[in-house]
C-alpha cells in the first residue's frame, strides 16, 4: 500500500515526490513511462528559470532532479498508469502491464501537449523556429518579425505578449472571425504592430539548416500565395490534456473537469475527490511554465501530507 502514487515525472511530479518524501511519507512511488523530466527536456534553450543565470537546455535543467528526489526515498517505476479508480478511501492504479497498485492518495501530474496544426514543415522545424510557448521563446526574437498561428483566446493573448518584444507579429488565422472574448480581440486590435492575416491556409513553413526562414499562406478568397519572411512561428491551436488515467468505464472522469478536460482543483491542488490531487499543466488555469508546475507539486505534497495525517 502506497502512501502516495504520483502519476507523471515532470517538474510537478518530481517536486511533489521530493516534498512528500522529505516531509515524512515513507511509501511514495512516481510512475513515469519514460525518462523523468517532462516536456521541458526537449527545449534547446532556457534562461528564465530562477537561480540559473546561464542559458541551458531543458535536459541540463532537469538532469539532477530525479537523483535529488531519490535521495529522500522516492521510488521511480517506469510504467504507464492506464486507469485510476477509488473504492472507499483506497485508490487502485492499473498499469499498462496489467498490474494493480493500491494507494492512500494520488497526484496526477501528467501535463498536456500542444496540439499540432498539421501544416507542412511543422514537425521538421519544431524547436528550430517553431514554438508553442511565447513566454519561453519570445525573447529570442526581440526586435524581429514573427508569425503566430491561431484564433482563440490563448493565441490572441500570446500575440499581444509577443508584440511587446517583437517588431511585428503576423496573426495568421484560417477564418475572418476569432474564437476569443470581445475584450481579448479589442486588446489585440489595439496593438499597432500586429497585422491580421486571416482567411488563409498555411501552405508550408520553410527554412534551412539553421531553422525557419519564413512561411507561405494561401488566401481562401482568391487563392493567392503570400510569403511571410520570419525566423519564428508560434503555434497556438489548443492543447490536449493527458487525463486518460482518470477516465472510468462509463466514459466519465473520476473527478470534476472543465470542457477542455482540465482537472478542476482548488488552491491546495485538491480535486473534489478526497485524496486525489492534480498539479502542473493538467489542471485548470495552469501557467504552463516549469517553475509554476514545480510550485504546484510542492503545494500538492504539503497538503497530501496533511490529508494523510
């Protein structure tokens, strides 16, 4: 019987494991089907993590986290949790290899993944000029022109954010209307260096060995091709929350979620199910930054220790 089962080995899960074990919990296992560290290990440059003055890769940032956690007793099981159920006060975790593990508490820290737009060149140049995080990568294009793909609230908000740093932002959208709040649209239109490129399909993003050098869009009205020579393309067409472990046989979730499938938690990272917590990008209103996910993990762990008493 585990005191705590942590599902996910990114910054939220690792920090929770560190705080839980150092805080006195004896039987804590983190389930992560791959190398611990999370999506950030794929980032080529990080310079906004507090206390780290040098630019580093995501792998360099995360390389010591697991060893530090294991020093206090965190166990790492390389396995995928396919389902979590609860009967009485006890949770049961089913893993991909058919095993079952009982736990007194569970923390879901599986994160989310950016949804791909599907245009030509997206996969080829991802991480080399194509980004899904303006906060992470916008600074690298200071004083330069960039393009942003999307038409929802997040896309428009990120366009406004980039407009503060970049000389110009091309807002590329397949429709002529936006799926965003009126106030967000108004804020975007007030930015003089945002140019709306609407009613278009992306033909391709192209570049060279150094990365992206531009993208071509095709008008849905007259079929003309326009070339936008930019070194950076930001894609915001939504995110897919990795909430599968909480899906039940009847299609519902073990706890409350919003329409996007994000886990609803309070300020203590508690769900509406006692003993079940969520942290990081999988929860509602997540900032999708390493330092914020890490903070979620510590918050959850402190409250799980209190819950277990």
